[in-house]
C-alpha cells in the first residue's frame, strides 16, 4: 500500500482507480505484426500532416511568459518564467513539450522540484505523459499522482488536461485516442502508396504485338529483350514490326482515387487538430490577407487561444502568488510587418491612444530611448496676418515719383 492510499484511508476515502495519462502506452512489442499503422502518439506523429500540425501548435513556444498583476504587466519577470526547467535553457523547449503532450495525449504534466523560502515554486521538471498515473477515488476526484509508479505529492504536480475522458474525469483525452481510426487510415494510405511505388505496381508501357499466335514464352522473351535494350537511363530508338502498339501506362484509376483520398485526409487532420486546412496544404480556397497580422490573428483566435488559456490558468495558480497571472506574449505572433506597424502606432499616437514608449515596446525596441525633439527648421513657418497683396500695393505706392519721403 502506497502512502497516498494510506492517507486516503485515514481520511475515510479509498482509491478506486489508477489511470495512465497516456492510455496508448506502452506500445505493442512487435508493431509489424499488426494491421494498424498508428497505435500510439509516436506513430501518429510520424504522419507528415500530423507533424506539421504539431509544428504550428508549437509556435506558442516562441512567446515569452510575462507576469501580470491585474491588467498591468510587472516590470520584473520572475526567473521561473524565463527558465521553468533548470535542465534546459529558456522556456521554448519546455512549452513545446507541454503542447505536444497536451495535443497527442491530452495531458501535460510537470513536477515542481524546488521551492523558495515562501513556498513558491522556483524550478520545475517536465516529464512525458506516459510516465504519469492518476489515482482517483470512487466519485472520480483526484487523490494523488504517480511518476513511473512512484508516489509524488499532489501539490507538486501541475496538470493541464484536454477535455476529459468519460468515466475518468481526472484524465484528459488526446487526438490520438479520440481519432485513432482516422489517423490509422491516414497511415494506411501512406503505406499503400509506398508499397505501390516500392513494388512497381504497373509497368511503364504496354506493347501490343501484331502476332495473333504469340504465346506466353515468346512474349516474356520479347519483354526481356525490350528491357535489355531499352531499360535504364539511356535513350535508344525502338524499331518494331508493322502494327505494334506501344501504350504508356500511368497510375490506375484506383491509385488516382487513393491520391485524392490523401488530399481529403489532410483536411481531416486539420479538422481534428483545430487548424484551417491552409496550414497543412489541404485543397481549399485561397486565403488572401493584406498583411501577416490578420492571418496569425485568425490562427490565434480559432486554434491557439483556447489552449493558451488552459495553460495560463493552470500555471498561474500553481506558480505565482494570488493576484498574479502568467500570460503568453501574443504580440510576438500577431505583430504585423514593420511598415504597417509603424503606420498603426503613428495613428495611435496621433489619437492619444498610444504613448511613445508603448509604441517602441510594440515594435520590439528599447522604450528607454528618449523621444527625439522636433527640429525648428522642420517646423512649419509661423502664421502671418499680413496679406502679401497689401504689401505689394504699399510698396508700389511708396515708389511713385514725386511722392514726399518722410
């Protein structure tokens, strides 16, 4: 009996279930004996379209983690946000591993390894989803966690779920478990095409001889002679008897349908990962944007934002004191091209909505650089109330001959 079970029994509770966060682990010992092509997260990620979808989701690793108090960002970022895992520099790799686990397995977990004098987390350690187990009581409440079969403190585990598995509320469900049949079909399509190309399912040409009495032995001998004479990269003329037909062969109708099916599979993978088919190369209407900003903003709102909020809520509660929150710097994805950004910031300053320092922060520049003063030479001339026509008229009158000079 583990100490988690002993503590649960002391509280009058009982551990009713133990579920691994990755239900598709461990993989079969001999995958080649299976008819399936996809059986776990690793085999699913080997599909090119799934790998591209993971790459798009992992772009959030490019965002910095900022600390907010209310709606105001804090000037000093905690060290934990700059380097959550002491074994890896920065936060990019740490975030990308969590995104991959969250999407494929439905569960992203890490362990708090160091706490400061106030009991706040100072360092964490990411572990793959298949190494975690969840202990639940009879009503589905989480009573503890295990890492590689060893009990760990529940307070030290930070767990982000993708939905929940019916009957196991404490465990999330990933796209591999949720859409295993669709992903397996994508793997079978790829394997079928590979076998067709590897085995050479159709010859390059079909030769129809004019001899009606041609037997199979003579036909095979003629094919060998054709291959010996015309096979390979060289080009040589073929002199054939009168009436011989040479018909080039292409993919069969069924093979062409398979290629069309693979195109539709791209859209299926885009749908199950929450992406627009454009990002995976699926056949779709051309998306025209005036600038990169709207394109990335659409990706952020439709696909990435729900995931970002889940991580922000869980990490804020586990990492920071009450009243402070973790936020991803979304401007690093939605920032427009330089020309458009400068025009937008200039319009914002003219309207009084953006300060000089805020504009430089948006552009990724140092906000402490002082604002240049407007040159007096570049300033427009001062307004003069004197009409130039009156000046000319007075000058003309003063130059008339015979006029007394004062």
